[in-house]
C-alpha cells in the first residue's frame, strides 16, 4: 500500500499513440493474441505515464494488464450496462492506458498522470470511464453489490466486474462483503483477484499468508475459478464458462506476476521472501526505463510479426525538463527511526506493529534489531489496533504504525475502545496532510485531527522539524494514555530552528519568529516551513508577522493561549488539514474558553474542500496553502478589519 515518491525519469520517453490501438483492434487475428498484443502496448504507455510523473505503481499495473485488456476487448458490453472498476486502485496507470486506447479518455491525458487537471494517482469518479473512487482498500465488492442492487431497483441490466489485489484480501471488509453476495445469489457479480503474490514491501506469504484461497471463497458460497492471469486463451475460456453460472457470485483467482512483462521487474526474479519487491511504487531509474522499453518493444514487434502485421508506431518524447530538488531538504522519518531505536533500547516493554508499510514508516531497522518485539500485521488496521489494545492491557507499550489516512479512520472505533481502557498506546501516522499530492484523495490524510481529536485523553502531536521528532516521541511514550504522532513523509526545506534547550510542554508552543502585527500558529514540517516563508513575504510588505510552532494538535494550555492573545492583535491559525475540525479550531475554542480580556481578531486557514491530485507545488497553490497564498490572504485580512473564524 506504500507510495514511495520518486523522480521524473531523466531520459527520452516513448509511448504508443491511440490510433495504433485502433489499428490493432481491427487486425484479422485470434482475439486472445490481440489481447496479449494490446496488453503489451498498454504496458508501454503505463510505463510512460509513471516515468513522466515520477511516481506510480508499475508492479500492480503490469500484473493486471492482460486481465484488463481481455475485459475491455472481449468480455464487457458497456452498451448493455457492464461495469468494471479496480478495488485496489494502485493499477490506475494500467486502467488509464486501456481507457485511452479505447477512446474513453482523450490521448492528451496520457501526459498528465498525477498532474493537476490530469489523471489522479488513484481512481476518481471525476475521470471519464471511472465509476467509483478507490485506493482505500477493501471497499470494492461492497460497492459492486450496491450498484447491482440499484440496477435491480431501477430496472437496469448489466454485470459488474471488480478487480482486487491479493494483499487487499487481508482487509476485513472483503470477507464481510462475501456473505450477503452469496446469500442473495448475486450472479451478475464477478470478482477477479490479481494474485501477484507481493504487497508493498514483501511477499504476501511472508507478510500475512492468505492460505487456501479457493477453499475460503467456496466456503462463503462463491463459485471459484483459478487460472493463469496472463494466459489470454484461458481467460477467454474461463469467462465464457462463467456466463453459465447465474445463481452464484463468481471469483476468478488469477495467478499473475507482479511487474509482468519486464524481466528484471517481475516478482519471479526475486530469490526469496526475504527480498523486497523494488517496483511496487515510485518510478524506475533512467537506465531501467530504457531497458524496460526495449523488452516491451521487442515483444510487441515479435507478436506483430507472428500476425503478419506492420510495426506499431512508437512516439519518442524528449527528456522532460526536471527542476532540481531544492537544497537543504530534511526528512522526519530518518529521525523517527533513530529515536525509536534509542527508546526501544531503554524500554524493553516497547513493541512495534506495522500494517504492510515497514519501508515507508522507517521500521526495517527496528524489525532487524528487535525481531521478537516487531509484529507485521498486514493490511488489517482494525485487527492491528485491537491487538495493540490487548498488548497494552498485559503490560506492553505498543507503537502502532500506518499511513494516517488509514490509521485514523479505519480502526477509529478500535482506537476509541482502547482509549476507554486508559491504554498507553502510541499511534504513528505517516503520509499525513495534503502532500504528496500525486496519489490523490485516498492517500491525502487531512481529517485525522477531526476523526480522533475528541477522544478523551488522546493527545495528538506533530513535529515541525527533525529535531522535534525525538522529544515528541519521548513525550508520547511517557504519557499515561493514548497518543498520536502525525508526520509528513516527503522531504521539505524549512528554516525552523528550535531552542537548544527545547523540551515539549503539553499544550504550549514555541516562538520561532517574533512579530507585532500578527501571529501565525501552526504545526508540522510543511505548514511551519510555509508559515515562516509567508512571514518573510509579509515583512517585505511592512507587516511584522510572528510564527509559533505549536505541536499539540488537539490541546492548548490556557495560560499559553491567554499569553498569545495578549501579545497578538491578530491570530492566524494554519492547518495542513481540513479547517473544520483542525488544530486551528481547537486553539480558537481554547482561547475563547479562557475568556481573554481582549479577543484578538482571528483568521483560520486550512482546507475547505477535498484536495486534488497533482504535483506538490500545483496543489499547494490551488488549495491556498503555499507561502505566497498564505501571505496574500493574511495581508487581505489585516486590511479588511473583520473577524473570520
């Protein structure tokens, strides 16, 4: 489920124009052979999109393309109401490549993966040809059942085909969704499992084995077929046979190869389950990209020669112009990894739990050093959090890890249950906030303060720089209750400097810049950096704005906020989060509840709508949270003479 953020491939790039897919569809050849050819052409285009964007999921896209090509070229009748969607969503580049080839999406979208106004990193219903938002795992079968129920009520026909990942089957909702489909004999539902054997980091078998999948689906009352998911003749035969099954939901367990089509990217090239799969996410290096293009083009040429057809035109695109990464970028997670190891040495009761994100969450060194105190739970956040609750009840100190978008929401009830037991558990959420923007809404965690901030005794914190990570982690581990450590995952440039003697004090922030006209209160690496830049821009306009880093997302010390009110004629809160329910509302509510002698004018800045997918700078600008827009909005507010909360 991880989403490593890579770089744009710095070499010439290649793609197949849509007209060539039209020509291939018209060839006089057996349909399964055309499907194989079509899939390889789409592989070249999916690779192009990922290379140009600098991120995406190659492995999952490549493993699914023979299946997608069969469905769109042979199986589905969209005029009759047939629907396909991918529940896992990681294979979005593959689906986009097919939809562009089919003319559902315009060809120019090929150049806009993970760009503002282009194609989002995970499926979004605003994109033509997509029928639901996915990327948050486990929901697809349930949504398909709902669509078919709606079809029955409204008198519409059509079948629904849903593609799931195999790691996705570790999500509990998958197994909940199977029961009623069988009970209601939903025969027009077909689920295809892209069983490519690998998850974000390691093999499914190592992470959390699925056991006998055939027997499990049959036990739930489903009709099961198991096939080679890259054998296009077998795909055609299997789906033809499934048409006769009308009184059961159907599942096709398609044994596939992650990274299929490029030898060195294929999961089968890995020697053992100890080795990580390198091409789950991100983009290949320039030399890897060119080697992959050569392999795919050679196979396309061979297939065309076997069909006595002329070569496919491949368009060459000049090397993208890539802006160098800004100097001085810092990261939070290396500091977190080091701090966790230090604390684990001192606290033998400390254990770490992970949800298939060990690399992204900086846990590989912990697992190597403390294997008996490390538990990989797979893609099963609810189960992980409740296990942590049991551990805490028996005297351990669990530190629970996942991306914030999943950790704050999927196991929300389990976190609350643990809190009612006064359990001492530290939840660590990565990939927090609006950036990286490329993956899209399913992975932009901008609601965890509102989701968790009201749980009694649960304290949420977020560091503004690497130097604040260790002190905040130590505070959380010492705290006699539940806590949530929120962190962004991308590198970022910041001028934030904490005092040498800095020690976190509950509910109290630290002044990073003084200013008599206004004070910006914020938290986290991203917003603190942008606040400091905004203050510099305001200074150029003659406005003296101070900046306070306040790591406490849902707590504010009454004396501290009263002091803020006394010193600041204007108070601005800045959230890397929805404004409603964010840190700013907690601070302003705490201030109002403290009955200050003079209430400052207040401006609360944060997200007002779901953020879009795009390049980081594009999205920060459009949501109004980059330094330029922040400074502009503050300057306008200071000149307006009105109070806005």
